[in-house]
C-alpha cells in the first residue's frame, strides 16, 4: 500500500504556473499510489498567485481517473464572480472509502498575524489488511497558539476514534439509514503539512503517549531512519527560503512493523513543497 502526501501550493510550481494536470503527472511518476493526500487545493480562487480560478478538484479528478476524489474545505468564502471560493485538503484514493469525516480545527483569535481556518480530512478506507483511517491536514503557519490548539484537537480526534474502535455504537434497527455503522478503526496514518519542525514542541506533542487504550502516533521517517535527520520538504528551489522539514506522516504503533519505505522526492519543482511517499505492507 502506497500513500503520497504533498502540499501542492494550489498546484503552483516554482515556475509560477498553476497546473493541476502536472501535479497528477508528477504523482503518477513518483509511485503507483493507492492514496494521494494533498494540501492547499483551491476552487474558484483567482486571487491566488498564478490562478485563474480553476476548479482544481475537477481538474485533478479528471487527471487521476480511477481514484475517488474527497474534498475537505477549510476556507469557504463568497466568490467575486459568484459561487464559492474554497481552499483546503483533498484525498484521492482507489481503495473503497467506507466513510469520511471533515473536521474543522480550532482557530482561536490571534490578531498579531494573518491566519485562516484549518481542517483535517479523514477517510476510512478498506485496505487489504482491514479498515484504515487516513487523515490529511494542514496546520496554521503564522500563529503558534493556533497551531498548538490544532495539535491538541488532532490528539483529541485520535482519542475519539480509538474510543469508537473499542466500543462500537449500537446498531440501528433499520439498516440502510443514517445511523448505519461503518468501521472507524484505531489504526491510522496522519499526514500533511504541519508547519512545525522536527525539533519543535508541537512535534513532540503529536507523538506524546495517550491514555491507556489509545495507541500512540509515531513519526514514520524516524521509525525507519532513526539515525538520519528529516530531509527538507521546503526551501529547495525558492531563493531566500530556508531549508527545513514541516511535512510529516505519523502512524499508529500497530502499523510501524508494516512500514517498508519512506522517501521524500527532492527533484520535483511542481510545488514549493516536496512530496513524501510512504509504503506499507498490506
């Protein structure tokens, strides 16, 4: 099973061109992926640099035939030309999607810096080894208090899901209705652009132990490369931008023995971030 996570900067490359089809071509060239998790996907946002208001979900879906698109809108504003301006995360998967969740993350007031609403997009997919939660997220860049609140929310969501896994709710007596039960397992991959660095307190908090019964989250790069620093995922091709890693994937402890490879592609210039590829035995 192969998962790619990538902040695509509204499909804008280092050359300044917005090109969703290029994102799809690069992703296909990286691996024969089962799940593609994207951050910073835009619909009807002509104010973004290089954009003409593309419906990037539609264009990506057309270029990723065979993968079901799931859009998680974080920012949803009135469009200047009508309709809605939407910005958020997306998951494209060829695995059956058992259920999805769209979690708005906390956005406490912080007038000192720019900020925007953030969210976590969760899809429960039917992997070969059983149901698996895939969570794609993008945390606040400028505001440390907001980012820390969002980390706490992600931890709470993980605890909630594990609670559902331990104690599934009662079945409704009318199957097929809105109370139908679908799996929400404890096993999970949490990935995206977290806007913190490997040595920041937020990283330590994500991987901190939980109460009994909730499996911890492990940085997959550190699990497979314990003696190697995280490779940079931003700053490789933008002049004046520092090199560092802020894109991560975290797996529940039960998945660590199934990790086979974790790599960061340092070649593509289709975005200002570099994609990460995670391979699990399935």
